[in-house]
């Protein structure tokens, strides 16, 4: 489902180079949830950005659903990403001028996928947002905003979900419910989930843990 082959990422710093990722290779099976763990600055979020198409590797290949992602033309990448990838950001990235429901519906505007007419309502109800549909982000709690972001990431029925510190801005109890929901999605909805976290109590609930240090996988 997700395969990384010899991924390198370097940036120019002054007259030299800083190596952020060093020869990263791994493969993830579908219907699983995997955690990438490591200290701040080890390259976790950079790797997630490359896997999701937000950033580009300096070298190496990324295969998503057997497609060589970085060999695609830009328009092909955008179409593939919108129809196959959901992204859950730590700081939600909700549009403040849109209501809860309007934020959730945003991915559908740019997709050719056929989605059941009641999917938005069903998904909102599944995470307890059915009474929040007309609220704007500033009127919602952190947990409600995160649940809105989760439903938005899943509304288009992606096969891959990337989550960058999905509980980092939440209290402990809300964080536990978010992770439980993601685990259920991975195991019940044909979804491959890859999340970045520094919290080993969260990582331990996942099917697999990938440990990083200084831009390398160490386990």
C-alpha cells in the first residue's frame, strides 16, 4: 500500500548541505495503523510531508497503491492525492470562514469520486458533530475542531491517511478517543494510517512502530 525506497532529503544551508532524511526504506500493508516515533528534529514530519506529496525527496521513490507517485505529472499527483490520501494536521487547518459542515465538504468540491449523499451526515454523527454543523471553528472546542478535521480527511474515502501529531493539541481523554477512532478506521474501513507522534503510549496502540533518529530508521 505504501512503499518508500531509499528516500533522502537535503537542504542547502549557507555553502553546505543539511541532511534531514538518510536512506529511508520501509513498506506498510493496508488496513494497518503505524506510528513513526522519535525526538523532535529527527525527520518524522519531513518524511510524512514527502509521503503525502507536500514536499519532494532529494532522491528515492515513493509508491502509493503501486503507483510511483513522483513519476506522475503534477495534475496526476493532485488528482491521486485528492482521491486516495487524507491528511490530518496537528493544528487542524480548518478554514475559519466556513462552518463545521462546510469545512468537511471541502474535499468533495475537488473530487470526481461518487460519494453517497448522506455520508457527510453519517460521518458527523459518528464523531458526535451532528449538532455542531453550523458552528464556525472559533465556536468549537479543540476536540470538536480535531474531529471536524478527521471527518474532513476521511470524507472522500481515502485509502491512506497521514496524521501529524493528531493528539498534540488535545487533552489526554480527547486524545485517547481520537486514537481509538483512527485505529477502528484502519481495521474496519480498508484504511492504511501512518501517524507521527512523540507519545509512546499512543504508538503502543498501533500495529507497528517505526523509530527514527537523526534522519534514519533505527527500528
